[in-house]
């Protein structure tokens, strides 16, 4: 029977904050709209798995080049490394060589990139799983370094099973980068213009050669052979100190080291050397297939050492100062020549079947297999 | 028609209209308590029932004015958000409130709680909306708005606490309407101090409770709701009743 038209004191009072709360609806909705459109914008501009992939591609390129340089420097100044592809991988990921951090790699390792990327994604409200760089490197990163062909090294990188969630917990991306089975990020570095670590190291830094391809970098059916009776062609090989890409001839027992083996200096025909060599060959075939190189390119990298004081003034002196002498019978293929003369391994002193005395270069000697590879039959 | 007398009529009408106008303004700005109850057609029109006491009518009118003020404030804040508009709405409102309370406050049974309450609550809402519109000008993060609203809610509850502590009582007065066996039907007025709604309540009977007699009623407070009358404390005999103004029919006749 009460007359309900009058409100009581408390209700009357509480109407004030309730009305104010209702008034915030406008602000709240405009806030929501603004932040939503902002987030969309942020996502469109800054987040996209493609952007992350591009970024990764960039850091892989940078870091791979720097790692290659660092390794060259290290081998020239210190010693051969046991496993060049492993060391390059470690340099790229952690920035360490033989377990020692290298200042050259500061800030451009993949680990650094990951830390930066996680921080950045966090700053725009994204969460990454895994977020711990150790965990990421251990279980979610695959990096393989190997020779691509005689004049290129390549790296392939894949981030496995990564999950990116946004602020509301919705999964924005889950899976591999780049997505898809068997998809990788590749980076290729040309080794042209770098010093050849093998020659420098073997001759204790007294003699050096820079890797430059010869006129016909891959002599063979496809690109043609050098002319055995041409003065110009022989001089190209003797005087230009250039490099050739050569294919192994296993039946003849001639194996030409890849560029990575030139960092290792291992006896190539030893069991350990062969295992490493065939691994590099297999990797390079994989790389070539994946990158669409249809006619398989050779991987071996060689140059010719001609111990003649008229054509090469420093080589003899360098040999002498490391206590080596020019053997009686040898092949000018640098790997075999140095293994034979400097390291004194007689199985590398190949019997020469041809020399350049016809063109006044009697010390330019070639074994049978190499002669066939360079000049054809 | 004589043009002279016509002009004279116009002149005298204008003069008296001006005088009336000035009187109205003076009356509005410097109100004096009125001996005549207010008319309040609109407020009367809000409800169907016509047999309101003046006390109820004035209380309802104050409440409706305040609600209108709130709604207008809300509209201003929501649509424009300019503090100047709020001032433009509030100054006339406060003048009218002051005018109305001074002029007709004596028709309320107990004036002071109503006066304090409506002045207080109007001031709080004015400041709250003014602050809100200023906050809107600064356009901060949304969380600041919620913090502000929370602060206002706290201020409002503090005011309620103050009001209750100062004017609150646990009894009110009513008039016995009907006696039935062990129950009496009591008419109770809108009483802000006791926070009770007007209406007819059945209460346990006491001796001497006869229709027309004024009684003192114990009320039980309920949080966030109106208080409920519980039982009759005291019965004032007709001849000694000084609370006859609570008798509704006297004033509504």
C-alpha cells in the first residue's frame, strides 16, 4: 500500500555516479574503436609473419657474411678449424668460435635477433612461445651451412614450431618460419674476393691468394675446356692465380676440396677427411636442388701453384721459410702440392703427366685427372 | 476608437506588465516564505491521485526537479561536454531551487533535512558533472574515467553517511486510519530523516490507537532500501497532539 513514486535517499544519491558511468559509454566505445583500429594498423604495419620472415632473411644474410669473414680471419691468424660448417653455424647463432665469443658478431647473431624480435613483439602486445632464447636455439632453430658450388657457400635456416599470440590470447601464428615442410630460408655468400684460408695457413701467412674465378670457372662439357695448345689459356692458369671449380673423380682417387674444407686443412683422402668431404658434397647437392640449379655444378675449388721464381717470386721463398722444398714429382693443384711439399704427405705427390715447358712454364705440372678436367681429352 | 485612449491603454498595460515582471523577478531572486501552497500543476499531473498532502507534493516536486536537472546534465555532458553549458543549466536550477525551498519549504513537515539534502545532492551532481566535462576536455585514458566515477560514488556514499548521521532517526510519525482486531492501519508520510516512503502500513495494535490519532512509529532501517515501520511506540491523544500537520486530510481538503 506504499506509494512508490518517491525514491529513497540512497537510490537518489546513487543515480549520480550511475549517470556518470553511463556517460563514459561514449568514451569507452570511442576508446575501444580507437584502440581496435590502432591495433589493426599496428598489425598491418608491423606484424605479419612475412615481415618476421623478411627480417630473419636479413639477419641471416648479414650474420652469414660476417661469420664467413670472421672464420677466414680466424683461420688466417690462428689455425685450421675442425669443422668449418659447424663453426659457421655457431658463429651465426651464438657468435662463438671454438666456444669463444667473437666481437665481430656482436648484435648480429640469430640469438640476438630472436631476443630483439621477442621484445618488439611484446611491445606491440604479442607473446611468443618459446620466449627463452636458449630454449629457442636448442629446440626451435635449424641452421645448416654448406658449400653451394665451388664459389658459393650457403646457409639454410628454419624456425620450427613457434607460436605467436596477441594480447587477448588468440593465436596469431603457429608453426614454422617459413611455413611448410621442407621450406627454408636460404642465404648465399659469394666467396669471390676473400682470401683463400688454406694457402695462407699452410704457408704460415707468408703467401696469400684471393679467390677469383678463372676465365672458364667450370671447365667441362657445358662451358668448354681450356685449350692445351693455347699460350693465352695456359698463362691464364699460371699467371692470374685464379680458381677453378673441379669435379671429383673418385675412380682415379682425385678429390678436390670444397671451400669449407680449405678452412679445415684435413687430409682429404683420410677416412675423417672423406666423411667430411662426402657430407659437403651431399649438402651442396641438396642446396642446388632446392635452389633450382638443374645442371649440377662442381663443388671442388682449386688453384695452381707454380713454383717458378720468374712467374711467382714469393712462393719459393715462402716454401723455404716453412722448411719445405719443391718435390721432384708433383701436381700443381694447390691442395695436393702443399700437402706434398709442406706437410710431407707422399700420397699427395701425384705423378705429373703434363707440364708447361712448351710455353716456358716447366714447373706448371698436372696429374692425369686434373689435366683431363681442365683441357679435356 | 479614440486613438489617445488606445495609446494610453497600451502605455498603462506596458507599465503594469513591466511592474509585474519586476515583481516576479524580485520575488524570484529574493523569495519570502509564502502563506499560500504552491500550485505545481506539472508535478500533480505526473500522478493520477489528487489527494496528495502538500508535504508529499513538495517532496515529489523537489525530486522531479532534481531528476530533470540530472538528465539535462547527462545530456549536456554526453552530447557536448562543454563546461559552459553545464553552468548555463545549473545557475537557473540553483536559483529556482533556492527560490522554491525558501518560499514553500515551510509546507514541509520538517524542512531542514530536505533543504540540506537537496542542496547537498545538487551541489554534488553539479561538481561531478563539471569535473567530468573538464576530464573530458583533457581526454585521458578510459581508466581515468572509471577512477573518477568511482571517486564520485565514494563521495556520494560519504554524503549519505553524513546525512544519516546528522538527520537520521529511527522513528517517524503517522496517523491511525483504521483499527482491526490486533492490527492498525497507519498512514505514514514521506520522511527523509527516517528514510521512509509514504503510504499505509499495517502495524500491531496498541491500546489507545483510535482512528485519527497521531502515533509515533518505530522504523527499521534497511541498507540501500527504504526503512520499514515496525510498531507503534507512542500514541498522542487528540487534545495534546502537536503533530496535527502530519494529518494528510487537513491539508489536502
